[in-house]
């Protein structure tokens, strides 16, 4: 009989991590909350006192239809991109379990290289690929009979702009999903699957009935991380804007905050939007944290 | 078992964090306060001039001058965050002339009124000096100017029987006549407001006016509207440039395209230093991956954008100011650098490279060729953007790109002007 002896050691081990988290993330967070309640512009950046204005920044933002448009676009972008990433990532993970060792190694190296590629370098290449004048994408599409893509400007309308952004973000995040899910798949015991196939379960049924439930914890955390990353996406959008247009129609939350803060020098309002993004992130994560708590209680 | 694994993971994460924290070390202290950093914007200052500054600075002070080039697109954000921070500020920085009022007003720069006589005093370009002054004290001073003028394909214009235009109307008509399916008569991006405002200025319009103590956006002013209508008609009839293109490198369009052997634009507007990129292209003898352009006076020419009733249209007065960061720890050394920049030798070098020297006494260095003449003629009537305290915020917000893009995209000018007047006025007063 194992007695529940409460040891202090685990808690002591947690102290350094919690302290560092509080220092590293608590300070900026508190600063951000305070700034979001202040009138904080360029003059304050250069040392003038910042007057408290209560929730003025939030009220102004709530009344701004452009903000809600950006929030809507960002949510749609993050949900769609994360979903596509998951489908392709899981597909590649399944492929890895099914192919020969050599093929798997090649696949893994290719994914690893894509994952290790610095964002700025990868973005530069992607922008060249989609270039209006000399891009390979237009060149190849143009060779298909009946398709007129010469000089098609992918970055000229918000829809194709976000499509390109989504393709790039998917390309960048698929390796992480594929590796995590593959790691999960290796833990699914062969005996169970063999038994299922003896009982006549098809591949599709084996995946949905056995594999997916068994790797559900991996799938849900990876999906959550993808949602959060795709909501906060910044570098990719910023670099595409530098190549195309930086006007408001092409903004997602990241670039919207950046423009509001560092470019238009309204740090108060920018902080308020950041707090909103934090709230959305917490809301997104809530279902996951709740299920985690339930699991722990069980 | 389960719990144990979790604790193990936390411990590993903690260790990783501690290692990461160890990586960030404090910046090294200055030695003797003589090593300074200069921020230059974009690639406009040629390498020879940069080397000159480094050598002269080392000779004068024994210190090292580090030149860091900033991209124009992100410069505003970088200046906003770096200038107030004594640890990270550049000691001396080039700054867009239109941003000078904003940063000067909030006290980002050192008062250099005492130094003015040594830098050239009244010989410095007055409109730029004014943009960097507050209440009679000088903070930012001109670095160089380079207003924009027209580069055109002589061969194409004369083949179409079109003379150099003498009025803006004639320019607009000729540009439209030169447009074909594969060639812009006049290449201008839809969001390119810095060039587009010439049509507003030429019609007597303004971007913003000061009423008493407050600035108001004046896009709805009838003169501004008239200019915007002309610009919209010109963009629609003469330009094949994307409607979402803002500042670009239009000279690639006026040179013969390597693939087709024909240019994509018969006419462009560009700053004077674009001449070094325009001409017949040939492989660079020193680097076979690059090409060099040799100006061919039979094929290419320049003229100044004509005004509504002839003469010269007021164009955007391009160029930069330069200032010492108030937060810099190396004030004296920074002043030494300014003295080198405003020396006769450096000012002459600026002129010889096609950059309008800040000290007008040395404007002769620009020479008397067609480029110098066009630069001086267009600069004479050039205009700066409004000196409102919030102007840098207006530029940073991207609202002007958005507005011009929507106008040139065929939008309802009066409705758009009213909409953006409201948005811009909110930012203008800082």
C-alpha cells in the first residue's frame, strides 16, 4: 500500500521556473496593463509624465470598426491555417509510420531543414517565389494552357495576400506538427492495431477509432500551440507587407499593434489591443486547460 | 510515474531558462567615450562618403565611427524605440526631413544652436533648418536634399512625336498616349503618395493646414480634390504599376528589360540619384552577377515636372536632416562628427555624387549638367510635408498610402477625402 506522503521537493523545484516566469513575463505584462490605462505617446516615450485615462483606450478601440475587422480576420486566419497545418502534419506523420526507413529518413531531414530555416531567410525566398514579375509560381502557373498568370500580383488583394501568408505559415509549422504527432504514433502499440485489423477494421476506422483517441493529448496540445502561434503571427505578415502593401487592409493583429505602437506612436492604445489579444489567447486555451485540470483531478 | 515525469520536465525547462538567462550579457562600456555610432537611412550615401567619414573621424578623435544603415521602411519604429534609450541610441542619426518636427518637438535631439555658425549658419538650406528648429533653437540640421524630377525615354517620346511637355495637363495627356498593354506611359504606384502629392501641390492644394493652434487634414479642400482627380485620371490612363505599390525602384522599369529588350515604362519620376541606375545595361566587369547602367543621352533624358500654367510644379522636397541624440553619452564626439559632415570637403563630395549639399554655398559641386539643372530647378519650388507635431505618426500609420491607393483604385475621391481627413486630423496634433 502506497501512502500519499506530501513532499516539499517538487514545489521547491518549481520555485526557480516560477520566479523566472514572473520576472520575464510578469513585468512586461504589468507594464502593458498600466500603459493600456495611460495616454502614452511619443512625448511620454521621451520622458514626459503619462496621465492615467482609465479605460479610455479600450472605449475608443471598442468603437473602432477597423479593430473588429482585424480581430475577425486574425481569428479566421489562425483557425484556417492551424486546421490545414494539422491535417498536413498528421498526414505526414502517418506517412512516416508507413514508409521504408530510407524514405522516412529523407522525409525527416527535409522537414527538419524546413523547421530549422531562419524565418527571414525563408520569407525572402517565398517572396521571390511569389514575385509578380519573375516569380517561379507565376511562371509555372502560366505554362498551364488556358491559365493566364503572367504578372499576377499575389500581394495586391487582401484575400490572395492572406492566402500566400497562410501557405507560408503552414509550410513553416508543418514539421513541428508532423514530428510531435509521429512521436505520439510510435507509442501506439502494434498489437492493438493488429487485433483491430483482424476484426475487420479498415485503415480509416483504425485511425479514427483507435489511433486518434490514443494520441488525443498530443493532438490537442499541438493544435492549441498552432492556434496561438497563428494568432500571434507577425514576421511573415510584416515581410509580406514590406514586399506588397502596408495599408490597413493587409493587417492582422500583430502588424496592427506594431503600427499602432511603434509607427503611429500610440503606445497606450497598442497596449490595450495587446491585452485584448492576451484575452483571446486565454479564451482559446481555456478548453485545453480545463480538460487538463479535469484529467489531473481524475 | 506520471507526476514524476512532469516534475522532470519542469526541472529541465528551468535548467534551460537558467542557461538562456546566462547568455544575455550587458553591453560593453565605452572606452574613453570616443567610439560613436551613426545611423544612415537607406543606401543613398555612397560608400566612398562613408569611408571618408570613418577615416576623418578616426584622424580627428582617435575613436572609431560605426555606421549602421537603417531601412527606411522600419526607421521610424527604430528611432522611436532607440532614441530615448541611452544604452541603445545612435549618437548621431540621419532622419527623414518630414519626421524632424515630430522628434524635435518631443526633445529627442540635442540643442546645437551654438554650433550653427561652424556648421554653415545661414548658408544651410532654410526649409530643412526650419523643420528641425523649435522656438528659435536648432536641433536637427539638413543633411542633403534631392527633390524629384522626371526621367523619360527620349526614343519613345520622339517616336510618338511628343515634345517635352510645358504644362502639367500636357504631361498627363502625353503620358496617357504612351501607354500600351506592356508599357506604362508614366509609371507611378497607386499608393505612392510622396510622388502623387506633386499633383496636389501643383493645383494649390495642401495635405494639412494650421488653424490657430491646431492642425487639420485638408484632403477635402477643393484644390486638393482637383489635384487628386488629375492624379486618379493619370494613374488610370497611364500607369500599369500595381495599385498597392508605394515607394519602389521605378528605374528598373525605364531601362530595357533583359528578357524583352523593351522598357516597361516610358516615363518615371525619381530622386536625382536614380541616374546611376538608369542607362544601357551591361554586365559588371568586376562582378558578373551584376549589371551596370551607362547613361545614354540619345535614349534617356530628364525634365522637371511642369506646373499647371507652365513653369515648375512644386514637388516633394526629398532629403534628410541629421541630429545628435539627446540621450547619447558622447555629445562632444558627436559634435566633432557634425563638423566633419559640414566641412567644405564633405559637402563638395555630396554634391559631386548628385546629393544636394546642405550648405548651399557648395551647390556648385552638383555641376551644370542636365541632372544638376533639373535638381536645382525642381528644388527651388519644392515643398515639405506639414510641420505638424504628429506628422511622423501620420506617415507611420500608413494612412496616406491607404488613401492614395484607394483614390487611384478608382474610389470616390470626396467620400474618401472626408473619411481620411477625420483619421489623419486625429493624429496630426501629436
